[in-house]
C-alpha cells in the first residue's frame, strides 16, 4: 500500500523558500506568477493491506517525524 | 489559475533523504514501511485564464528553474 503525504507550512508562517522562487521566476520573465508555496511530498510504501490502518499509521508518522506540527500541516492520500 | 508541480529524483538516482526517512521510521517502530521517496511540491498561482497556456508556462518554469533536469523529473497538474 502506498501513501502520498504532502507537508506544507501553515498559513501565516512565512514561506521564505516560496518567496525566493517567486522572486526568481519574476526575474526569469514569468511576470504572471502571483504566489508560490513550496512544500514536501513524501511517498511511503508499506506492507499493509487495510487502508484504514495504513492511514492511521501514516498519521502517526507525520505527527512524530514527517511534519513539524508547530509550523507545518499535512495531508495524506492512500493510493493503492 | 493554480498549478501543482511535483518534483522527484529520477529512478536510479539515489534518494538519500528518502533513505534517511525510511531508516528513521524503522527506528521509530514503523517496521511495515518498505520504501520512502522524498520530493518537492510547488504550488504556483498565476494570472492566466487559459489552462493550455498555463501548462506550457509552468513546463518552462520547471525546465529553467524548478527542477534539475539532469537528476529530477516533474509532473504538472493544473487545478483551477
């Protein structure tokens, strides 16, 4: 079973990497870009057949290790 | 219009960050995890009404700036 985890900074937390990319894109002639946010995508393959159990395990992984819950939020998608 | 860009290392390129996360998860008791890949997700907001034009522009952004085409590959999803 495969889980796709997206980790992004919470709204209100300055995304300096996103701002840097926005700035760089503007300087490369992509003036139509108005905002950029940069996050992590983590693909987790696991030996697990029950999608509910998988979702729960991946939630624990996020809370314990994959995301910094003070400044980041996560979304999990179980795909197969 | 909003584009979601996922950037991952090409198959065959060592994903050391993914291996480190896999190792850390195993040590945290998540033994069922068999593989982890870590990539970037970049959300680009742009003043563009034509989704075909938007897709083309974001492809150029990826080739020029967002991805390192020697070792990385990207996927673009235009969402709104």
